[in-house]
C-alpha cells in the first residue's frame, strides 16, 4: 500500500483460471463466461485434481504458505489451512469483497472489455486502493485463461479511465465516435448490485464531453452533463470514494 501511494501502481502476480477457481475467487463477483464454462465443463474428479495441483503451484510460487507442521498427517483431515501471502491477499480482497466493480465498453451494445477495476476498502479508512484486472488472456497450458493484475491508487484508477475515454476506438477514422460506457457496480445490494452507468460522448472538433449518468438508485431521467475530463474525473472520484466509505 505504501508503494502504491508513492508510485501510483504496483504490478501483482498473474493468476490462471484454475488458481482463481481453486481459491473460490472466480464466482464471487463478475463471472467471465469463457473461463467459467471452461471450468464447469470438467467432471468433479477433474476439477478436484486440478484444484490440488493449482494450490500446490501457488505454494511453489510463494503466494500461499506451506501447511503447518503435522497438518496433513491426520488421515481424517480433508481441508488444510494454507495461509495467504500479502500479494495474493490483495487480489482476493478485490475479487471477493469489492467496494465497487468497474466494467467498461466501447458503445452501448458492445461486449465488456478485458480490463476491470475492483475497489479495495478498509474498515474505518474507506477506499485504499483499486485492483486492476485484465482477463481472460491466453491459455497457459492446462490451467485455463490467464488474468493479469496491478494494484493502483484511486487517483490513478480514475486517470486510467480518463485516458481510455480520450482514446479513439480502434479503427475509428471519421464521423461520430460511439460512446464510452463506464458501468460502476456496487455489490451486495439485496435484490442485486446497484449500478451507475456513465455514457460519455465526445464532440467532433470540440474537446468537451457530454456525459449521461444513469443510476439504479435514482428515479427519472437525469439531464446530460456538458463537462471536460477534469469534471468527469471528479464525478468518478466522488463516486468511488462514497462507495468505498460505504463498504
């Protein structure tokens, strides 16, 4: 956390789908259909064997500690505690207990992009950091689609979204750009996750933005907001901080 506050970002270990599933972290927030289909398509015996191998590999990588001496000598023991090391603990905290989840897309009907953001809040201190996740990526041998992680400051998370908003879609040349969609989910809201959606439109020759914000907690249709990147950054930062304090 000190390094994030000083440098703005810290690279974290990459994880495979098998490792995330063995840790119970895949189905906790937003499920990737490709990864979950790959995992659920196995037999129970295949999943059990792959989980055991994945956990052993996490111990080998130094992300889980070795079992306590004598923990596996008792034949009646089915589950053995493997203490989680700090770098892995940050990934699990973001994936399983997020203060919010950010999903983005190029256009209202486009599929969500690989990059997602998970807010990490601390009781009594509010939002501390944001877990940036890129996945699923390539298939690493038999362990399934890979996920890449970094821990960033809340300010850097907002700046990354602003850089993405300012970037033209791949292959776009002339004409009106499709809107950039930023969905901010707050999990565990009783009937389902609450969502704030930002549809961000950029004018042709103008540097200004038009933002339409829609919230599941509000009634009526809010008026579009004409703003710039700095004002959009404040909107997102205030929302992240508010949800981090409520977590």
